[in-house]
C-alpha cells in the first residue's frame, strides 16, 4: 500500500503539478488530486498490478482534458479585451522605440488601428494621429500665450488709463485733435490736392484690398498730423464696394466725419489733365523736383499682386503725364522691386513738400532695399568703375593715373 501511494504521488508531481503551474491554475486542485488518488488506491487491491497503471493513465487524461476546457473557457471570454490590450502593448513598445505614436488613443482609434490591412498602413495611421495630437497641443499653447498677452495688455491699459485720467493729459489730447482737424479742414480749402486712384479693386484679392485700406488709413493719419497736409481725394470710389466696407471696419462712425473728399468720379473729370501727374514705378520719366502746382496721383493697390505696367498703361490710356521717384539716382539699390507702400509714399511726398530735400524724403524707404545714399553722380561712379576695369585688364598704370587725374582734378 505504501509503495502504491508513493507511486501515485510521483505520477501526480510529474504530470498534474507542472500542467497546472503552466496554465496558472489555483493551488486548490492539489488537495483534490490527492484525494482522488487516495480514493483510487483504496478501491484497488493490495498488490500493484499492471491494470492499476492503465486506470491511472485514463484518470490522467480526464484531468488534462478538464483543465484544458477550463483554460479555454477563461481565454475565450475576453477575446476582444485581450486583443485591445495586445494592441496597446504594441503601441507602447513602438513609443519606447522612438516611433511617431500618439500619447492618448481612444478605443475607436485603437480598433481602426487593428483593422489596418498592413504594417505600413498602421504606421501611417499612427503618424496621422501623432501629428493631429501635436497640432492640438500647438493650438492650445498659442491660445494660452494669446490669453496671457491679452491679460498683460489689459493690465497695461488699466495703468495707462489711470494716467489719462489727469486733467492735463485729457486737455492736451483734445486740443491737439482740434488742431489737427483744423489743419485738415484748411487743407480742404487751400491745400494741394493728392489723388488716390481707387479703381484697382477688381484686380486684387480680398486680403490685398484689406492691406491696401490699412495703408490708406495710415496715410490719412500721417497727413492729418503734418504741418501742411494735402487735400486727399479718393477718386473712382464706388458705394458698397469692398474698399468702403473695409474703411467702415476701421473708422466705424468716424468714416462720415473724415476731412477728405470721396467721389465716384474720375480725376480727369475734376482736375485739368495738364496738371495731373501719375506716380508709378514703371514710368520712364524720373521725377526731379516736387512741383507745388501739380496734382499727383497714386494708385491705391498692393504692388506685389499687380503685374508690372498696369498703372502706367492706365495713365497712358487717359493721356496723363507719368513720373517715377529717383531711387537709383540717390540710393545704391541692392535687392527687391522699386515699389513702395502707400504710407511710405505719403511720408516721402510730405517731406518733399516741406523741405524739398530728396535725402530726407528717401529716408522713409526701407533700409533692407538699399545699401546707402549715393554721394556722387551716377556718371562719376561709372567712370570710376571703368577705371577699375582697365586696371583689371592690365593696362599701363601711367595711363590709368592720367585718366583718373583728368576726371578727378585736385581741388
């Protein structure tokens, strides 16, 4: 009997215990298997015959089949959950490997990821989700920064409002506004007219018209604050146009109170043609001096969007005189087109009107477009360049020195 029990214990330890440990079964099965083995041993005879081994083999098969059924039931219940968990583990491994994987992913997105037909499709989908997450983070960061700037601006405005409450500052601002308005009102009677051609709306996009109106607002503000302002005319200005809607956005109720002339007529119908000069960068004629008896016309457009020669063609079609600013005569031009914004043109014309000094007027040209001012006439610079070229060609030094002494005598 003791030998039979020892044999059964060895069989259980060698077969049942490793199987249960492999499949993660509980320890409660061990006493159960022991009782079963003891009950079988009691039913058998005292002697260990070969028939007892056959019964034990059958019992072993039954135990294995029962354990496999229990394990299969436990695995089959959460199939979907196990697949989602495996997909999440895969994503975590890819994230640790440095791939583009989103930090947060929903169950719907995870199911879409699992339904992708190939590995490359899965990578592309994860990259799309990763970029989408980055864009959301970037937008949130920008909104936070914008909110902080707005709060800072409100704090600064509250501080400045306290200073504006003083009676002296309020009195100063009101008197200066009255003085500016008085000058603008005088310019409408006695001032020199300056025309802005508003007939280029159809050739620009909405954004370009908005930029043009913004430049015109700055030009009007600069003109109103000058010592001797122009009488501004907005000609070819149509009612309910995009120009008008943008002006109303800027000025609101003050649009009808501006001290300027707004008309839908052409400038040729208001002024004589012999007094009109159309300022355009495409003109072959260069403006030498500012004429106080002439009426200058400026095209109200963004030059980047317009093809070259549009304003020149319009001036020729109307039979008007044209002129261009002498930028090459006074500036060493480096890069970029020779087109200026409307507020820069206003600053230049006001300075010429007050001082007649081209050097002071052309200081309003952006510094990035030129290297410096020309100290000598262009012809003299050309002669010096010719001399340098002759030196490079290897001509006699004496001849070069003679030419240089002839062209540039000592004072």
